C-alpha cells in the first residue's frame, strides 16, 4: 500500500449530564391542564471514537443519559448518536496563488 498509513483509532469515554428548568409557563390552544413548568436532571455515559484513515477523518460519538427528578415532563432516557466527517478540506499550502493570471 504505497504511502498509506494504517488507520488510527482514538477512543474516549466519560460521564456527563444536564439539568433542564423551564422558566415560562406552557400555553397555547392545547393547554387543557393549566400552566406547567417542566424540570429534569440527567446523568450518563459518553463514548466517542475518532478515526483517521489516510487524510479522511471520521468522528463517532454516542451518549446515554438517565433522567431523574422529573417534574411536569415525559419521563425517560435520552440516547443520542452522531457521525461526523468533513465534506471539504481547505488547502493548507503556505504558497499563495495569484488571484489573476497574467495574460501573455
């Protein structure tokens, strides 16, 4: 494989969380139960992998958060995953190309 390097994998793991507090009352045409202000706290695991194969970089991340202390909201867990890769990479050449070519 002339000039190609082996893919490199960089795993990362951690713990995260969030707290959500609604600061205004619910309202609208579907409001039949009065004004609710929702609140929730969550904590969970975070996993990510950064893969580089040649010049192509790919990032994958997944998150799972268990919600607790839920008030005036739907109770449940949040599972989220993302897959990212660049569609375009800007050249990093040190030489500047002229904006206009001279006419001969």
